[in-house]
C-alpha cells in the first residue's frame, strides 16, 4: 500500500501574507500571470517555481537560500501534515467545500499498484522541472492524489492549527492548517495507506521525482514527493472538461468525418451555458472558427464496444484522418484560440463523472490524455519540502 508521512515542512513565516506570496500552479500561468504574481511580492513563489533570467535555476536556488537565511521561509520544528480546505462555487453554481491533506508520498515504480496513473500522458519535456529540482533540492509544488480510502474526508474535518486563509482572484477561499500531533498524524497516514492513491494531476512531476530519486540514492527525503491527497468521492471533487482543438486539417474534412459517427445538427449562438446543456442532452459540440456550432450526437452503432467517454469517442471517430490535436479547458479560452485563426475547429466535450473516475481507478484502466481538469487548482507556496537529507 502507499506510504504517506508527515515531514518537516518549509513554510512562509507568519509575517508573510499567503495571499501575496502564493500563486496558481506553474503550468496554468501565462507570461502575463507570472509577471503579475512576481510584482505582487518580491518573495512570491513564482521567483522560485517559475524563475527567469540567464541562469533561472541557479537564481531560484539562490533566492531559496536567501529566503531561508533571512527568515522569510522557516522550517517546522516537528514533522507535520498540512490540511488544505477550499471553498468555492463550481461551474454549475453550487457552493462547495473540499478538504485534503499535504504530506510526503513515497515514490513507486511505474508498474506499482500502490500509486496509480489516472490517464495517459502526452509527450512533454521534463528537463525544466528536473533542472529546477536539482538546483533547489526542494519540492516546490504538490502533485494531486486521489485516495480510494472511504471516510478519509471525515478524518480531516477536525481543524488543525490555522496558518492562514485568503481568497484568490477567482473567488476561491483557501484555508491552511497544520497538524503536528503525532497520534493524529499516525491516523491520517494509516488511512491513506489502506488503499491505492490515483494521481489526478502532476504525472510529469511525479516522473521527475522518480528520476531525481534515482540520481540521489543517498537522500532519504528524495524517496518521497510532496503530495496533496483528498478522497475520491463526488463531494470532494469538481471536475471540468478539457476540450479538443484541431489544426493541420481542413474544417470541412473534419466535419465530414464526424458525420459518419455522429448525428450532426446546427446549434444557435453559443454561450457558456452550453457545457451544462451538453450533459443534459448527451451531445458534444463542434465549433468552427467563424463561430458556427453544431451538436454531435453519438450514433450508438458506431461506438459498439467503445468506452463511453467523449475523449475516447473522438479518438475512435477521427483515427483515420491526419490532424494535430491540442487541449484547452474553459469556454472563453477555447473561443479566444479559435479567433486566432490557427485552429481548424474545436470540439467541446463533457466533464468526466467522478463515478467514471472511480471505476477507472478500481479497474486499473487509463483515460486518454487530458481527459479531466480538476478544479479549483491547488495554490503553490502553501508548503515546500526540502530534499537535503
């Protein structure tokens, strides 16, 4: 079973406002986002996690060392877990509350049954995160794991020591609490270790952590990686879709191929409400660069034996034509990319249900790349983990 332990956390001192020094994950920040965060505070986490300059990784390591020496970052005197609560309104307009725990998850081999991948990954250069880890010897941001342990959430209800709370630009409230009581830490560890952990977000960082571990067999701390874990149940997860963008193909050819597999009908002018309507009326949505939209209703006979996921439907239907595929979450973001003229068409897909994610995990299956977008995104900077011992 997976091993999940408390550790000596490196945290911003109480003199720092978490609102000023934390940021969204590195891989969802644009250059403008990064610049905005960097201007908010000279100690914002982007100066470590998204360094720039002629020698960015060395600069990140230099910043980290300086911040520790000056007391901006301080090491916990006792091993601890970090409870992380979020309050937000989801895409359906429902008020939501989630709770998870940040700790050190032991790194397993690729064929492990203890820590499972959630979906296939797309090729991606790993040198950036690896070079940053080598330079800083620190886990700067957590991967996101989903626990199959029933009632894990109930064990996290009791508050810990409040370290900070703030509301981000998207209206999400983030609440951070420390748990250093050994008995309670032992209970949390034991619960997580009862069932496998499924990686929801951070597959590449997990792979990088494995590489770093193998490069540094003398470092005990490198055998684990920073991980946020919450329970794999509906009330603890908010899942959005990652839509498909197609290029290097004629729009007309793409639509002609889709017509073989889907009933295609015209749709009126689209609004963000289309995402909810798609789930209600069981269709995907094709959008051309000129804004023309069409409903794609799967023809059952064309998908006999095919797994009932929109991403799988599209892989099956478009397997025979040459095209390039990219991925984007968010209705507004997709429309913005269509307006650039670089995309032949977009296909909006429905979010994967938590029940389907549970089934996938239980059966040891993998979803296609970029099938799920878990929200809200975890803030970076709430807690760091050094790999120096």
